[in-house]
C-alpha cells in the first residue's frame, strides 16, 4: 500500500518534458496550477484540456500510469463533487424530501460539481506529470535551487532538499520493513484487519514500535556513513548532474506563457 | 598509513534511572601500525570494540586517550578531518543504512560531490568506480532492487570515488548470503592486490581473516593476538577461549594432531588441508 505513493515513481524517458531544466519545470507547473484555478467557462476549459492532452502526449507517459496517481484521491473527488452538486443554490432540476430537509440538485450545482471534479483531475495530472518526468534527484535539486534565494532569510534550502532525497530513498526500505514486521506479528497472532477503529489502532502499536526503533537506528547509521564520506552540508558542494537552461527551456517558457495567456483571455474576454 | 599510539576510548552514557554518568572503557592502550598496501583483518567477538576502533581510523570518533595518525595527520586536528576521511574510506555493515541516493550512480557521486569535485571529473570517477566493482550495468537502478552483495559493491564504489588510499570495512559481509559474501570478498582482494589499496577488514568470518596478510585479534578493547593468519590461528586454544572460532580446516588439523596424526599446524584453506591430508595418506597407502 505504501508502495503506491506516486512521488518518486519516475518514468525514465527522453521526451522534451524529461529534458527540461527541473527548476523551470517546477515553476511552469505552478503556473499551470495557477491558471487552472482561474479557468471557469467552457471555452477556456476546452482550451485548457487541449493543452493538458498535448502535454501528456509529449511526455510519453502512459495514461494508465498517469491515472494511477488519481486513484488514491478518488474519495476526495467524489466527496467534492457530491458536496458541490447538492449544496449549490440555484435552479432546481431534481429534489427529494427527506424528513424536514430536501435533497436537491440544481443546474448550477451540477455545473459546479463537474467543474470541480475536472479541476481536481487536472491538478493531479499536472503535478503527476512533473513527478513522473523528473527524477527524484532532479526534483530535489530543483527545489533546492528555487529555495536558494531564501537562504538569506535563513531558509535551510539544502537541508530541505537533502531531507527529501533521503525520505524518497527510504520509502521502499521502510515499506518493505513494515511488511516484514506485519507478517511477523500476524504469525504471532496479531490481527490488523478486523475490529473497530480503536481496536485496529491498538493493533498498530506492535507494528509501529519496532518500526520506529529501526528507523532511528537507520538514521544513526546513515548519518555516520554520510559523515564518513565527507558530507558537510551544502556549502562548496558540487553536483555531478549540473543542469542548465537550453534552447528547449526557452521554447517551453514561451509555449507555457502563450498557453496561459490564451486560456486567461478566453476566460475573461468571452 | 595508520598509526595508533596508546589509543584509549571511553563511552560516556547517562544511566537509565539515576541520570548519573556511566563510563565504559571500550578501547585500552591500543598500539597498532597499518602498513601501506597491506591487508589487515581485525577479529573479535561482538562488543569487543572493533567498530569503535574502526571509527577512530577516519575521525568519526576521536580518542579520549592517546593519538591516532592517518598518513601522518592527527585525527584530532580539525583542519585535517576531511583529508583523513577522504584518504581512509569506510564501508559499513548494513548495506541499506549507508545509501543516501535513490539511484546507484547518484550514490557513487555523493562523496565526490561533497568534496567539491568538478562535475565532469565526478562523472569520470563514477563510471570508473562502478566498472571496478563490476556494477556498470546497474548504474541507473534503485538500490532497493539490488541484492545484498550488489549493494555492498555499490557502497565500496561510493567510497572509492573519493580516491582513498585506505579502505576500512566494518563487517561488510555480515548481512549477506554466501554468494554475496564471495562477491564482496573477491572485490576487496582485487582492490588490495591490483589497485594497491590498503585494506582493513573487520570480520567475524575466520575464512575471510585467513585471506589477509595480517590478523589482529582484539578482546575487550585490547589487542591479544597479532601476526600472520598462520601465526594467529596456530593458537587454537587461545582463540577458542576468546569466544572465536578458527577456520574449519584449521580446526580439523588441530583435532587430528590431538589424535596423534602428524599434520602441519599451518592449515588455513581447503586446498592446503587437502594437500596435507594427501601427503599423510599418500605415505600410508602406498
Ligand atoms: N554509541 C555507543 N554508546 C555507548 N556505548 C557504545 C556505543 N557503541 C558501542 N558501545 C559499546 O562499546 C562496546 C564495543 O562496541 P563495538 O565497538 O560496536 O563492538 P564490535 O564492533 O566489536 O561488536 C560495546 O560494549 C558497546 O556496548
Ligand atoms: Mg561492530
């Protein structure tokens, strides 16, 4: 179950999206999300959809993989859609009285529900596209670069990036270990599957305690191993995969800004 | 290469209930010189202080008494710390706990990146070191997809990328299956013989210790035996009294000698044992 986390599920490839400068890719993803929240009218939605589909096609990431990132969010999806459908006031098209309440669906509610669901879908697709085409190292490097100006106000940009790198590195290790402990405890008669929430939470204790002890041990070992290899924080550190902006990145900037402009124009001028 | 002078080390920990400081003397008056290009094995039972000693060789721990010199540099000298760590690379027991990066080649690049090496030179070193440990094929793999032996070879490459002259390995094979063990030992031997790297191998496998030029046995923080593997393993009784074993074939020869059979004391490998037995049997049978 822990293994389904999309972060770090990088799909190696050689598409333009893969080759883009990571910090720029992060900025353009933020731009994508920002524009998405202004999109409301059908026309701009259509344009935005074309743009998103184009990005997916360019990336070469299989749609199946992309939608896998959506699955864990399905409940939030449905919940948001339902809330919107039933809670938005407006022209009633269907209603059902229950006790003293009336469950009603309005025209506006239906529109809002659909809009919200599509918006969430694109939000997840956009961010997944970033993590699927950027290796964890490039991603953390990119974040480090973007946060670098904030070092002046004491934001520990290098440390944040290093923490993320290590977290990504240890997710599979800890997932595997959780599995192992769970099996060992199940063999001893522990029951993680049945009972109410409190009972199940209690059953987690014999799982979490060994996991934490081992995690602290690992942290200790790792710190020693990093020190032994001359780790001394971010100062004077170089990177093997130093990436720079290329002509491709300039094109990406132009295309993104154009796309954003067209979508926003469609939204506010029509 | 490495020289310790009356090295002592005391762990200070706070008592669980009282909060009073408890001192545990882990190393006592260790005098040890490791020669350039040599292959030294350090033996000792659990808790005898092997890891603590190893951590003094690259300034992870600093002596509470005495001195440690690495290539003539005092480990307590703050300005030399990174020079020392670059010269004396260290590989640890648990392959999972010493990897930082999510991809093999990034892992190997970690140390030279820390040292501020030029990107192009890092790339060259990473390729070279992966080649040396025969892991080039896995440059893009995630460590979690590798076997234990492969992980340890990556860990060795990750240290070699600093261009160290000394390689210290703290029970690198303890968590590996027999196949992984033999891969790692082969790599270590090759580095010593072909690349001239000084090796300090901490182990509790006697057959690994028998491969070294020199075997040092420590017990309760003190050196109790020191010499060639042959000289050390001749003391079968003493080694057993320290809670250690001798290589299986050495033990066999020892038992045979006790029964009055005239077999050499210096049997360390299966081949040697076979030759010796053949000599005895050959004399009797024909
Ligand atoms: N971090 C520590 N804090 C306190 N005591 C320690 C620590 N690490 C090791 N020791 C103690 O030092 C002794 C030697 O440990 P160590 O050097 O790890 O032995 P070995 O590697 O030979 O098994 C043990 O008795 C252990 O309890
Ligand atoms: Mg140890």
